[in-house]
């Protein structure tokens, strides 16, 4: 038990502890569970977790609940946050602790829950009934993904938030990359194929689908995950509109013979071209520069 948790326990007045766990998978999604009709709060979505005796170790309780409710074994959990809450009907007070872990396992639910989902932050915000848990997921997202802002620090980070799958596609024979852009944009910032995540997709699937739609490429070879990062952008023709995106980058390679330029007949304002690494480095953001460094690990 770390010192921060010990201090919280010593300074709080409560009857029981409550431990919950944020679980992230290798598709950058988070696990949420729906309570079954036989459980209190039937139909509500929350994180794996449960209550324990006042003298229990919060991390051990959270780990135990994760195993019981989702069948997922965790190693050491990372402490994220704590808060106190009271059940009005009974007057019982709880000191709640939220932890974070990664897992490649698929859940195996017990009777307490009848459904699970792997979701992105936006969907977690919409479905979780406990907004404190949502705040904890936001903290995890901010903690594990770097941020690259092109705008002042005081912009509203909650406005127009979304997540995208982005493809960095390299031509095997020449070492060039496929760049995607819209004709009305005047700046030289290099943009890559990619876009929003449709319902039922993960970020990798979104990157593959958007590559086909925007570039007309369907048989590229997937090489690996390049990382995820926050970006803050001017969007479209409105220079005053700022959007906040959590972008998930994936690396692909394809042969020159597969590259024929933009597929005709779709979104004529879009242009695609090949650019070497020098062009990318000269016409890039801190976000893309960071992604380019990660290619070295996969080449």
C-alpha cells in the first residue's frame, strides 16, 4: 500500500472502502460492465469494482473484484484517484479508490453483470453513471498519451472532443509516405489518411476504413501501432473553431504498384500525393514529429 493511499485512509471518516479498476486493452479502449437485473442498479454501466471492509487494502480489493466480476487477473495496479461518497438510504459512507491497469484478456462475467463493452473515452462519458469514474478515465487518458497543442493553453479542452484512427502509409520501394489533404486548406501542415471511429469499430479498423475511403488503398500491410496523442486544431474553413482529438496512429506499408493516386469520383476537393520524410519533417506538427520517431521501432 503506497503512502498516498495510507494518508487518505488515515484522514478519512468512512464505514467501508470501494475499489474500482480502469482496464485498457491494446486497442486503446476501456472496459465497462453493465449490471444484471439480479444486482442493485440493474442496467447501469460502471467499472469493475466493489466494496470491502474498512480495514481492507484498497488495491487488493480492487484486484479481487476485477477477477471476480470480469475474470481478469491484474498485476500491480496504478492508483489514479480517491473520493468519498454516502448512500442516502442507509447513511453508509465509502472511501472510493480507482486504479488503472492494462490487459489483453477478454472478460468472463459473473452473475453481477450481463454485458461488457470496450469503449473509447467519449462513449465512456455517455454510458457511465458514476461521473467520478469518468473523471478518472480522463486522468488516465491525459497521463498515458502525450499532448501537442497548436493553440493557447486556455482553450476549452472539452469542446468538440473525438477520437480518430490515423494511418501512416509508407511506400516500400521509395520510402515515401502517402499524404492526404483538402484543397481549401492553405497551411502546409502534412495530414495523413484517417478519421472518426464508427460505432462498433476500434481505432485500427477506423484507420483502415478511412484509408480506403480517402486514398482508395485496400491491400496495405499492417506493421504496428505507433502511439496515441492529443491534438488541438483549427478545423475546416472556420479559423476560430478549435477541436480536441485523441488520435491513434498505425503504421502500414504498401508497394508502389498499389499506389495509383486518389481514387476517382469521391470528394474531388481532396488531393493525395507522395512525400518523402524530409517533406514531412519540414511541414509537420510536434504531434506528427513524435509519431515519425516511433517508426524506427517498427522498421
